[in-house]
């Protein structure tokens, strides 16, 4: 068995791993580096343009499969975040793609020509001598999965990304199946390492839900306009925002193409129910027109908008740069963290400064992470009892923290615990 570390082994994003068993290659994930996407101000739907593909490859924003020996028979996508699925329209391998239904819906929008096969949990798809299975897990997007490749040499388990949230209201961790897979035998465990340095356990989404509801209610007491911004695929968080607005008799307006598209996909799959009274606005001119129309009754509205990273052309940036009249009763709630890149940090500081100049009250970090912390990683190791562990999806510091944890569990570096870089290959 050979494992190729194609992307995501030196950074956050552009995830791809290729597993070769008896000459058969299966690619897992095909993501993009989000910070580079933002730097070049590109939408995923626009990246299929030939010159953009070439440019993104040149700057290292997408996985480079040149070092993989042999043909890839199939692609498997763990979930619908762009750092795992965003390059399917660029690195189009022209092979069948397998993903859960929500990830498939996102993938088809990014790359209509790709051959997505929506696959349910626990169903094993056979590609030659390799069985592909999705195991349900919790993360900050619906229908996230741990990917299992069943091979004659043992199971390969790919947990990238996950958290162990036992109080989620739209997903669950299939502990029973993970225990079974561990008993069957796990040859190699490839795992994310983003929050391995964080002690303890990542708080449940139920904690974020309570904080979001409390903050929206507090903002509403101020009597002005309430704007909330969160990740466009965080359907569980958006569900909380909708439900809270409904209880407060707020009229909800959703602004931003990605938000609208991801919500519509979720509604089509019965993952969320959206009131018929909700307004959806895609075009920026329509956003400005709506703002003008509610200026004298803005306390009746709650706006959900894209732009929490401070992106220059996002809805939030357009709103604050418009001539809409804000006042001290208005509130902006960031139900998100700032993804820690220099570009994001600078853009967000500029955005917040503009809202503050308009006397808008700002509520930051009304959020919990979707990534496992140290003790959740330890639990996963104990559930699976893998022969070999390979940390992925993270910087050297993040992977180093995971290595320390694995050593605590008895693993030995370069014996059954390996740190790989992009372009590396390991034979086990």
C-alpha cells in the first residue's frame, strides 16, 4: 500500500491524499487554499477558466498530482467545504466522484461537468478491490464524513475534518461503526490536526446556539437593525439564526450568492426548513435598494450576510460602503472566527473600523470551532487503534501538536507515526 501526501500536509487547505492498493489509486478530497482564493478575488464557479486554472496551479493553491504514479480510478470527497472540494473543477480527473448528498450538491454547483455520485452513510461502493464507505461524523457542515477505504491489506481511515459533538441537532457521530472498523483493523489513520494544540474538548454546537440566540436577543433590545454573518455552509448555525429571528418576529433577509445557494441545497435535502417570508437577495444593486426601503423600519429586520472575513467585494463590505444610514442602535454579530491569515486579519480590521465609524455595535466570535481538540483526537485514536498514524491538514506546528499527542498514546515517530509533506510518498 502506498499513500501519497498530495496537498494539505504543509498548510490549511488544498487537501488531497491518494491511496494506492495493488495498483489502484483512489483520491480523497480535492480542495483549494481559501486564503489564495481570497487573495485573487475568485469565485469557485469562475475557476474553471483556463487561465485561472494555470494561475492557481502556479501559486500552489491547488493540489499537484504530478507525483502520483498510475491512473486515479475515483475521487472521494469527505465533505463540502472548499478546502476539500473547491478544486474539483480545476483538477478535473474525469473519474467518478463519490460524496454524501450535500457535498455532491455543492460539488455540482462548483463543477457541473464532474461526475458526482451521491452516496449514503454505511453504503460500501466497490471500485475494483477497494471498498469506499462514508461514516457519519459531526463538523461545521451537514453530512460530513470520515472516509474508510476497505482493502485486503486493512482499512484506511481518513478523518479530515471532524469534531465529536454529541449534542448536535442535525448530525451525530456513528461511534458504533467506528468501533466496528477499529475491530476489523485499521492499517493507516490519516487525520486532521488543526486544533490538536487546543486542550480539552471543543464545545458543542449547542453552546454556540445558545450564545447566538442570547446575542441576537440582546441586540434586538437595542431597537435597531441586526446583521448576522456566519459561514455559508454552517447550516446548523443558520438554523439557529432563523429560529431566533422567527421567535422575535423579525423579517429575515438573506444576502449573498453563496449563502443562498448553500441554503437552497440544504432545503432541497430537508436539512433545514426556511420560512416562505424569507427574502433572498443575490445582486448587490438589490441589496442597496432593500436597505433604502427599510431605513425607517430597520428594527423589524434581521439580515444574514456574507463577508465575515472582511472580503472586499462581499455583501458586508458593500453595505458599509453604501450611503445607508446606520446609528448607535444597530448591531453586527460575527458568528464566526477570523481565519488566521494576514489577508483576512487585515480585511476584517478594516471592515470593523468602518462599522465602528458608523456607531454600529459589534459582537465578535459568537462561535465555536468545528474541529476536534486534543482529547477528541485522543478518543478517536482509542476508538480505531490504528497501526499507523499520519497527521494531515495543518501547518508544521499543528501537526507537531498531534505528534506529541500520538506519542503520549504510545506511538513512535518514524515507526508507526509519520509526518509527511506535500509531494511525499510512504509505502506501508
